[in-house]
């Protein structure tokens, strides 16, 4: 089933075009990686999908409904968003933070009900954050905090989950934990996940589809095996590197002028 | 730990009882001894008025009520501005209310004798009659609201949801209007100067008309209730407008509503009492340290705590150099500063210094 459809979408800031005639469709229950150099429009793509910005041309549809035609609460029941590492100004507890996900479903009520509490508890359990539910966000480690934000997205109970570089500040163990958690969400809860990342190798290992954005409005879309070949990565990112294969999947190590295994 | 309606109501009632206790205690303190027995004797006869009764009914009681109204408004507005600007340094005056009200009141003082002013005041006399406010208060209110509107419009130009633009606009407008105030003060005559300076320092004025207490109290209560209904949205807005939007908060509308209500109650407070600093900055932080950052609890409790704090501060201002009266703004800073430091040390483990 096609859940998300981009139809000839163009967007740019001032005189700088970023995305041009982007057309693609996302099947329900798939795991996408959005990859590309800085400024190639990865975050813009997410913002267009979440309805934060409107396309200058073309349309973005979710469930055959134009995203720009929905109101904020309707969108919040379709799409949830996890951003990069972030600490709010005031010291909300983990539980309070995750409870905010229920806003779109309770916006006329001032207080949460039993169903809200149950959804929050389930989300905390699924992300392994229940043990520190009463602690303030600022007292957690980066990995714990990011799991809390994923819990919040889960408690929002949306079919689509967007993540903007959720692992960029995390160490290797926590990066893998987040990707495992997301894969679990996809397979067990049927979520459709779109994730912006700079980590090509993790994308290859975990994702079903890749959207590779170039800096000159070009884009490539398909299974990671096909899209992420070394020639294309080298030309789009302007780096050289080494591509190999572990067992099934490819990997890519970028190499620079002073690398010990420098190219050439 | 979730916030239930029972918990909210219980804590508000508890805090409200404490506030009433504070007000009931402070009303008997002053340069003149007044006892309950004296007051209960009634206003007295034609030839022998009961002075105690008159002091109590016409000075103490309205003054205490005004202090409570102003304190509640300032503390509550402080909470809201800190939330929508996502800035713990924000206070109710940060977006131009203070300088706007100051300018309005100074214009009222300087031009009150002129023909044009008299003619305009004549046209709007019904407002003064309906609200019980003096023309100085009305001018301060109008100045405050106009300035906040100006800041909002300038802030909007820099981006729909960027609070930095709003903050900068507030700072610049405040600075510009402060310069205008200085200019007007420097050409004012000595007699006019004194009443303006008192106003700028924060000074409870005695209401000439009891209607004013009812009117301003009603407006402030209504504003606080509106803000309480936005409690959930304000919690989410603390995470930034992007997060808020993706969680389903209509950011533009919520910000505008919260901003308008907070600006309205601040303007009412400022026009009643001049510039009383510190309440709107300190009380929200103090209450947040004790009860946590949930705005559904923070808004009513800050309002009540602000009211109690200003009632106490005003009582101190009345007695410390009695029979003369200190500007209450002096007391709020002198008392509020150390009090806040104690809280800060006591609850330091609850604090989290986040990034924006």
C-alpha cells in the first residue's frame, strides 16, 4: 500500500533551489534512509512531509490526503517526529515529556485519562525507559534521552515516524540500540519509518529503501544495494573511499588525503 | 506522576487558603492600630465617624486587594512569557509593557492641564466611569497595550515563530521608549516629576473608586483562567515550535492567545501600581522549583504565590518607615533576592539548565 506520495515536489529558499520535481512513493511498513550531503535537502524533505513547510510546486499526500490540507492536530495523528539531541529549557520528567504526545488526541481536555496513561506506559516499556520515568530529561545521557523522544513518538500512535539524525551524537553502542529499536517498531508495530542519517553503513544494514539526495537537485531512490555504490557516493559527496562487503551487505569507508590507506 | 483534576484543585485551594491567611494577617498591620472590634462597630454616626472603620474599609482592605491582584497578574504573566519565549530570564516587562505604560502615564501627567488632553479625556470619560480607573491609569494601560502590539508586529516580520525576533524587538522598543521617558522627565516640572518617579519605582496607589478593584480583579482572574486552559500547550511549546507543531499544537494561535492574555493582565497590573520589578521574574522560578514545570499547576500556583508575596511586600513597605510609605518595588527586590537565593540553594537538585 502506498502510504506517502510525493508528486513533482519542488522547494527552494530565496533563489536557491533545493528539491526539484521530486516524485516518489513510500510503501506502508517500510524503513527508509534519507542520505545526502549537507544542504542537499534532507531536512527540507522531512519538513515537507511533516507539513512544516509547503511545497512551492507539486503535492505531498499521506493516505491519499494532501498534507497541506490537514490541520495541525490531524497531521499529528499521522506523523510523529524525532529531532536531533535536544534538552528543553524547563525540567520536565520523562513521563511528562512522553505524555505530551497525547496532546493531539486530548486537545480539548486539560487532563490525561487512563487510555493516555496506558499508551505512555506502553511506549516507555517498548523503549526501555520505564525505569527512569520520573527523572528530568536533563539528567539523562544522550542515548537515554533519544530513546525518550522515540517513546514520545510511539505514544503519539502515528503510522509514520520521521527521525532527523537521531543518532548523530551517540556512541556506537547507543547508535545500534536506536537502530535495533526502530527496526523492532517497523516489524512489530507496523510503523513506516523515514530517517535522515549520515551513516551510510547503518542505513545499508537496517533500511529497505534509500533516498539519496545530491546537491544539484538530483535524487536517486531504490534499495540500498542498488543506490549506494561507491561510484555514486564518491561523486555525490565528493570523497573517495573503499567499498567492500561483509557477508551480504556492502560497506563504505571514506578515505582522505592523509588517511593511512589513502586512495590511489 | 500525573496531574489529576483533584490534585490541581486541592493544591490550588490549599495555596488559596494560605493567601487568604496572609491577607487577613497583613490587613491589621500598619502605622495606625486598627482592631476587629473597632471595625465591627460600623462607620459611626453623623458627627462622630469611626476613624478605624474608615481606615480599614477605604485604605487597608482595597490596598491589600490591589496588591494581591497585581502580584497574581505579574507572576502569572512571568510564567507565560518564560514559556513562550523559552527563556528563563524573561519577565512580564521584557516585551515593552513597562516602557509603554511608563510613556503613557508620563504623557498623562505632563499634558493633563492642556486643552487638547482635556477634550480627549472628555470623550473617553465613560471608560473611567465604567472601570473606576483614573485617566493616568487608562493612559498607562493604553500605552502598554499599544507597545506590546508594536513589538508583536515587529517580531512577526522577522519570522512567524522565531522568538529571538520578538525578544530583540522588545529590547529595542523598550530602550527607545525609555529614552523618550528620560526626555520627557527632563523637561517636566518638579511637581510633576515626583508623582512620575514614584510611579516608575512601583507604587501602590489607593483606589479612589472601589469599582476599580472589582474591575481589575475580574480582568486579571479571567486572563489567568484563559492561560490555565492553555497550560498543556504551554508545556509543549517549551520544547520549541517545531516539536510543538508536530505534536499537534497550533503554534501560531496558541502563542498569540498566550501573548495577548499575558500582555493584558500585565498592562492592568502596571497601570494600577507602576513598575514593580522582580515579582514576575522570581515568583515563577520559585514556584517552579517547588512544584515542577507543569504549567497547569504552575499558572494557578504562581498567581497565588505572587499575590501573597506582593501583599507581604506592600505591608512591609507601609510600616518600615511609617508613617511614610516606601515604594513597594524597593521591597520586592530587597526581600525577593535573598528569598530566591535560599530556594535556589535548597532545591538546586531540581534545576536543569537546558539548551534551547
